[in-house]
């Protein structure tokens, strides 16, 4: 009996019981679907975060201060500009606040910075002006708002030179930011930027807990970081009082963490593939039992052991292979839909899709081998006597 006839008989057997075949494939479909979705969304989210950080440049250095006994005040921040390798410095003060205009209200993250804040963080003005040194020095109540905030508060009206209320204090809108791509961290356009000195006075604080520094270049970033660390150690005399990290270090940590999480999620999803393979083996064993007389008749008329083995392997491989294809297609479609809903990047990882399909096919062959081998070893006499 040639391979064409064996293959034809395998497909006839599969289509003779469509519902059972579909239910058998369901475990494989869910497994491949889960692998594709989880890894695609995980890698897409990682790509969004890393792109957002990378867009700021590899010469950005961040400082967080933890010491509550000895603090850095506003004027101390500008000492960093005297260090070799440092180009620009901005103190950073963040505060969630209720922002109002007329009858419209929204809750926004208020970012306080100086005249360097927007350049360092890669924000660009769409209309109006930036924060000036005069605004910072005189604690002017001016604000620059993102497009989402502008739409929430003003709709289609021009927000420039209009007053908004930030936690009860009036600020004049002097600028509107250009559209900025959002990431998994949130909507980059839902933001208000004000002079850091104004925001600190409104919140009754003189301490600076966060500083962002721009090095002269990527090449000088390491030099700047070393000088900053030496300055902070001399200032606090305790390495646990502060943390200094560059964008490259942050990217490395994010990539390592997300790679580990993505692999873990992919492994968990892969377990369902094994469960689906066990389901295939279970059904194939039932099929062998149901078709014992058929196997005996085929052997009696000349079918060899290899023919029987190949037929049952083809059946299990087709179920796992088709299930893998359906799962991969559904995974791509759902991943795309989720990325649109969550406003994050979507990565179509072809090697992952091929790998998930290949694994599903291997699972079908592996778990189909035992039932196929059992069927091929049946003796014609015993099979014909089976009731």
C-alpha cells in the first residue's frame, strides 16, 4: 500500500468524526494561541517602553535621593552643571493633581522642571512657548499642557493664554506640546509641565528628590556618571542615600526583566500544548480500540506494520498541525486587537509563531507515536476476533 493511499485513509478517518477531531485539536489551538498572544504582547510592551526611553537618548542620567536626614535643595542642583561631562540639568518634582477649566475637570500628572526639562525629556512645543529661566526664577504660574489634557479641558478651543486651576491655584497656559507616542507606562500626552520652583512652593517643600542630567554626549555619559557619583558620595558620605543610573542601564534591566517574564509566560502557555498532546494521545488510543477489526482486516489483505504506523501518525500530526495553524492565526488577530485597545506596540515575531507551530506538530507526533505503534503491533488474528 503506497503512501498516497495511507494518507487518504488517514484524512478520511479524521473527517469521519468532525466534532471529536475539533475537540481534540482544541488543546493545541489554545496552547499555540496563548504562546503567540503572550509573547507578542510581552515583546510589544517591551518595545514600547524601550523605544520611549531610547528616544530620550543614551546620554541621560537619572538621580534619586533617598536620604531624609540630609537633602538636596533647589540651588544645590546647579552644582552638577560644573561637573565634567555634564551638559544640562533639571530638578524634577512630580505631583498628581486635579486640573480644572471652566466646568471641565481631569486628574493629571503634574511635572515640575526648569527650562531644560523639555529638551532632556524629548518634549517639543506644538504651539506657544517653553518654560523660560525667568519663569523658574520668579516662580511664575505658567503651564505647558499635552494634547490629551488640552482636549479633555478645552475640546477644540485654543487653550493658549487661558487660566487653568491646579489644586486650586491658577496657572496660565503658555504652550501646548506636540503629539508624543504613548507607551505601556501611560499616555505621554496627558501631562502638565510647570516651573519646578512654582510647584515646590505650592506643595510647601524645598527638597529635591529627583534630578535628570544630560551628558555632553553618549561617549561622555560614563565620565559624567562617575563624576556625579563621586559628588554625591562626598555630599552624603553614604552610597545608600542615592541611586544613579543611566538610560543604557535602565534599558538593560528592562530588557532582562521582560525577557525573563516573557519566557516564563511562554513556558506557562506551552504547558497547555502538552495537555493538548495528551488529549491527542488519549483520543488516538480510543481510535485504535474502536478500529481494531479494521486494522485486522487491513493487515489480512496485505497492509504492513509500517503502513498502519504511518496512517495513525499522519492522523495525529494533521490534528496537531491544523490546530497549530488555527491557534497561530487567532493569536496574531487577537494580539493585534489587544495592542490597539491598550495602545501599545505589537510585534509579529515570526520565529515565535514558527516555533509554536513546530512545537505543536512535534507534540502531535510524539504523543501519537505510542497509539500508532500499538496499532501497528496488533496481530491480524487477534484483531479480527476483537468485538
